[in-house]
């Protein structure tokens, strides 16, 4: 109200309010923003940086000295992959290609969150179009979300437990979704580590829509 000014300076600690303010300022000409990475500024002597690396984990170093907003997020298995995608300009506006099928991968939550990602495979690239996550809602809710998209989803990829029958209905979630007109592909059960590594194998070929996949990223 007094037309003053303010300076916000700090160390990244996950994608919190500081991160959101920083990103918002990047799109507002009234603000100046800068990320001062030790590897780029030359302000801190290399010998001092070397000593810091010896006493810190890689995640701690990237957070404190390289302005990483993802390094501090607990359980962020793909933090470095997402940072690379941002650095390489692969989190942008990703258009829907009418000449390619659309797939939707589900993480079926019961007591926890349910998450859906829609994507297309274009040549060697994976184009992620949208992500939606919610909890405590029936399957119909997520079906309605899929059917409201501006493109048709051709096939659903579901985890192995989607084939289990529910006691109340006697039907599996796979059968429910097939009855709603979807083709379902149930992935066999595997070790969690195998799934994480499989994801890492393709992340360098992934492009994410910056708006549709914002929360998922």
C-alpha cells in the first residue's frame, strides 16, 4: 500500500511457498529473479566447495550450493531426472497429437491417493499430457475425469491388484473399467525397485506438459 519494495532471498527446501513465489516472479516483469549456483557464479572458491562435498550428501550439496528445489524432497526418487528435464527444456507446452493413441497409467489407491497420468508415445519420446490425483472418491469420479478430457483415452495401464475382486461387488476394478468402455492392461506384480529403475530408463525421453502435469511433476 506504500509502493515499497521487498527482497526475498533463501536456500531452496522443496517446492514450498518460496519455490512458488520464485516461479511466479519469473513470469512477472515487475520482479527480478536469479538462481545463484556455486558452479556458475565463481563466488565460492573451488577448494571450499570440494571440502563441502566431502561433508555433505549429494542431495544436501545440490540444495545448498546448486539451488535445487527437488533435492530436499523426501522420497523423491526421480528428483535428479526431473531437474534434468527442466534444464533441458522438456517441461513445456506438450500438444496432443491426433495421430497417436493416448494411454492412461493408474496408481490405484484405496486408503491413500489415487493418481492417473495420460500420455502418448511419439517415436522414441514419451509425451505426458495430464495428471490427476485425489483420494476418498469412487472409481466413477476418475472415469468421469478421463471422459471429460479433450481427447479419447485408448487404453488403461493398471497395477496387478486391479484384477482382485472386491468383496462388496464381486467384481474387480479391471472389470468395472472395462464395463465403462476402456481397454485395460494389467501389469504383472514386480519388486518396487524394478519399477523405479524401469521408470528411470525412460525419463530422459519424457516430455511433460507444464500445466497439465504441474502437480504430478
